[in-house]
C-alpha cells in the first residue's frame, strides 16, 4: 500500500508541480529515490519473478516487505509536510510579488513640484502656482471657507448643462470660495470641456477638477488645458495637487483605486503607494482644516455611510480608510461615485451626519449632478444634486440641493 501511495504522489507531482522556479525540491528528490524501491516492491508482491527482481529486490520475505511499506508510508507523510511548507513559501513569494509597489501615471497623479511659478486672477482675487501647489494671495479676514461640490455629471447633454447652471447660481448665492468637481464629467474631451465651461462662465472662483473612473486621461487633460486658456480659474487637480486658500487647504487624490471599474484603457488608477504619498503633499498644505478630494470614498461601515450601495454593501477604498485613520491629516473630505448614497455625509466610521451640523470630522458625497433619474438609499429619486461644504475654524457643516423631482411617468 505504501509503495502505491508513493507512486501516486510521484506522478501527481510531476504532472502538477507546485513550484515553477526551476529549483529541485527536497520532497521531489525523496520521491524519485523511493519510487525505484516502490516499483521493485510492487513487482515482488505481484510474484513476477525475474533475474532483475532477484538481484535488486530489497527483500524477499513478507515481514521485510511489510517493514519497508511502513517506512515508505512514514516517508510519504514527511514528504507531504515538506511539500506543504514549500507550497506555503511559494504562496508567500507569489503574494509578495503581487504586493510589489505599482506606479500610477504622472498624467493622472502628478508628483510634488515647486516650479515653475506663475500667477493668475479670478474675479478680484489673485493666485500663484508654485509647480503642483496653488496658493491664494488674498486674506478675507474671516475663518470661514465655503466649497461648492459637484460630481458624476457623465455628459454634457442639455438637461445636464441646465443642472450645472442652476447649481452654479446656487453657489454664487452662497458666496463659495471654490468649486470642487470630483470626476466623471464625460467620456470625451468635448463633453468634459462643455461641462466645466458651463460652470466657469457663471462663477469666478477656482474650479478644482479631478478625473474619476469614467474619463480617459488624455481627453481629460486636453480638455482642461484647452479650457484653461479661456478660463484660467479652471484648475486641473490631476496636475495641481494642493490648493491653499486663506482658511483651508485642499489636496487631491485623482482617479480610482479599483481597475475593474475604470472604463477607459487610458484611465487613471491610483495605488496604495499614492495614498501613502499624500504625506508629501500634506507638508505643503499648512492649514489644519484640510479637505481631501477624490472620486471614490474611503471604506466605511453601516447603512449611514457615504460608500453604501443599494444592495447593502460598503465598497469604498480600504487603503484610503486605513490611511485616514492612521494619519489623521484630513478631517474633511469630498467624494462622489456611489450615486445612490448621494446627498449624505458621515464620519470616517460611517455614522451619518445630518445637514447643518457643525462637526470636527465630515466626509460628504455630493451625489450625481446628472439629470437621469437615480434611485437613492433614502427611497427617493434624484434628477440632479449638489452640495456645499462650509468650514468654520476647525469644524465644518454641509448642505445639499436637489433639482425639483417630478414623479416618474407611469
């Protein structure tokens, strides 16, 4: 029986090797040696006498054969342990290779630079670029900073442009200091450019746009470069990574973490190494009231979270959540992508926070500005929504606005 088991183990190994490194494993050597003995034993047990057997058979008596079988069975157990350990080592090696740092495109997430230096004016306020850092050159004398937030427009169809103009007027009435657009503006340069132009023609504050999981980076960057010639206050936050106003700092994490949901082969993916690299940008974002802007939210838990799907799952980025918890650099954040969770906010754990509530930790999902009817977690439907984040000292609150929703046609 032991001889048969060894033969089975041998042929299984050579047909399905557990290690592809080219190294000869200890258990493979043992199996090769024992296989020779096993063949001879089996032949002896089958009573096939020949000069070869007579000369090389390990023993002739039943007791000897029984003893050899026991020894080979014990060897089989040891070889199994050897192979298991080797398999674990191979698995660990494979894991280490899969976890090797991967690099994002600098056209998606630009590195920190401090040159060149140039200035521009929007309205009555001036700003200065120092490489990938944008600094406001004004001080308004208060401790309040107001940000309009839009996301997930998808395209520049007539109904969507109408939504953008309405939201831009709302931002004007609230005297926002900046507008943040957290991705998914359109699938080509024309749609992206038209969408941002609709905002820029109405409001003269920095419009900070990042790529989401829907755009191609070439189309996105070309659209922003073209639009910036006409409206210098439209800022590509793929390339400009920090905006320092007088009362708050905004840092960008463009793109999306999960490649399965990046629609374009020329799209933008960020990696855990990009999340950790936010430390570098924080050093150039001096305000403690920092806002992280990204297309997708961090992983949270519970039904009140901003990364909650209709199916009941939380699907935010685990690496981003771990970073935010560990570093505590960003008490505030603006996100999109999870459209059914739009129009809500929570803390990092996923506990819901109601509008107009001042708090020291606040992460907002503005929802989709798109006019297509979208079911929400609260049981209602949206045909376009936006949000405003107001920072007051070390606390913040939010409010939302939704396009009036006519009942769906029967």
